[in-house]
């Protein structure tokens, strides 16, 4: 009977260790998947970046009001660049 109890206790400890290993592997896999997903998104935005670069050049002859509007949009896109730099 004592040998059976020891065997059950050992089996239980192994199952606990297996579960802990599974959880760790699952967390690692999910972390890697998230990283790879961000990379894919950033890669798809590369062509858009070139368009934004061209769009951020202020045209000549804008009124003061138009220049202010342009600057507000430019500021927004510069914030987007900051996000890309953070994750890219």
C-alpha cells in the first residue's frame, strides 16, 4: 500500500511538472507569435512610410491657416513614426 501511495505521489509530481512546462512553452509560443505578428504588420507598412515621407513635405504657397492644418497632420504622422520606431 505504501508503495502505491509513493507511486501516486510521484505520478502527481510529474504531472505538475509537465503542466508547468506546458504553461511555460505556451507562454513562450504566444510571445513569439505576438512578436512575429508585429513584424508582419510593420513590414506591410513600409510602402506606406514612403508615401508619408513625401506627404510630409510642406507645399509652397500655403496660407497661414493651411500651413497650420498641414502642421497638425504632419505632427500626427510624426507620432506614428515614433510608434514604428518603438516596435520596429
